[in-house]
C-alpha cells in the first residue's frame, strides 16, 4: 500500500509530498526487490519503522550497506541500488529541489553523493523521537500531521537566493534541461559563476547538473513511450550536441551504456524521476530497446 499526502501550506514551498509505504515483500511478486535509482535532483528524508533496506552505489552485485532508521539521501550524481526484503514500512519526505535549504542551515554540497545521512547528525535526537511517534501513530493522516509539526519547527526564513534558485529551476524544466546560464544573468542580475555558487551551496549541485538529470529522466520517458526510438535521434531530441555526449551522460547517471539497454536485467527495477514504489506494466519488447515504464502507481 502506498499513499501520498500534501504538506501543510506553510511547507508547500519546500516539500513536495509525504509518501506512506507499507509493503510485505513476501506477498509481492509483481516487482523486483532490487531497484536502480537514477539521479533526479532532489533530496529525500526517510523514516523507517519496518525492516531496514540495503543500498549500494557500486552495483546490484556489490555488498549492500544497511540504512539507518531515519536518514536523508543527499543529492546523487550517480545511480544507487536499493535492496528490499521483509516488511517495508516507512515515510518518505520528498523535498523540492530548493526545499532543503529552507530546513537545513548548512552548505548542502557537503551532503552530495551521501545516500544515507543519519538524521540525528542533522536535527539531533528529535528525529529519533519523531520516528517513534510515526511508528505509534494510529493513521497515516496523523503521521502527516506529525511531519508537518516537525518540519514547521525546522523552517528557516526565505531569502533572495531562494528566488534565484526557483527561477533557474523553472527555466531548466521549461527548456528540458537546456537553459544556458548566460541567458539568466541579465534576468537575475548576477553572474553565472555566482549562480553556480548559490546552487552548489543551497541545492547541492550546479545548474548544469540539474539540467543533465532532467534530460536523462526525459530520455526514459521517451523510451518508455517509444522504445524503437534510435539512440542518435534521442540524443538530438534531448538537446545534446552529438550522441557521444549523450552516451557519456547516460553511462555516468545510470551505470550502463545506452547500447546495453536491450539486455536489461529483469532482476532490477529502474526508478526515474525519483518515483519510487511504482510497478511496471507489460511493455512490448522492440528489437532495439526495452525500457521499463514507470507510469502506474504500485498499490
């Protein structure tokens, strides 16, 4: 069972949603228990009150570390593999790209490529107490209220840098990741280098990194809908100068060469756009590509 709840109005600028997850893996056979998560440019906070799961940044066959009970996933610049078993019960707080800066008074680049940051190192023992409250709560609605109350206490005042970030992110999404910093300098009144510093500190990544993530996740959208799309056509469609640059980005962000897509392991479930806890419907296999679809919510 998976449910989503919106945050309260005071948190709508920094939190996308709360996701409540309750999955008994012994009774779930439609989806692989090994997931490959592609970077998507947002930080997540997780509170686990069921079985912990494993993670690795080296591959599905590498030894898996075990998560903390309450942790943050920093911005990732490479894929991460997740392994589930037992009974997963958790709350995932999906922060907006500029959301973490409103909850953490620190340089977020210090958290980049750290997939399991103990929340006690960020917010002290309050996070442990909240995990206990989430476990004892009588309903998901009550859990959402507990989360609202917790994050409202952490909320920091907004500032001018937030406006720079929000506008730049908007333009990156409108342009499918192809917006140039020079085009933003006049509008924002700061240099591209200043904007990069703001992003790295307040988001954890540079704008060009976010642009790469947007294009790569869009590539999976295209391939899910049109699996026969030639990779060269796809590269130009996404705004790459040539297929070589697309191949380089694809390899870095997915851990796989584009040419290997047609032999994807069925033992792995690919997650794009950060849309965890989804199930893939049957997809017609083309002679060129086979990409899992991420369109239907898992219940």
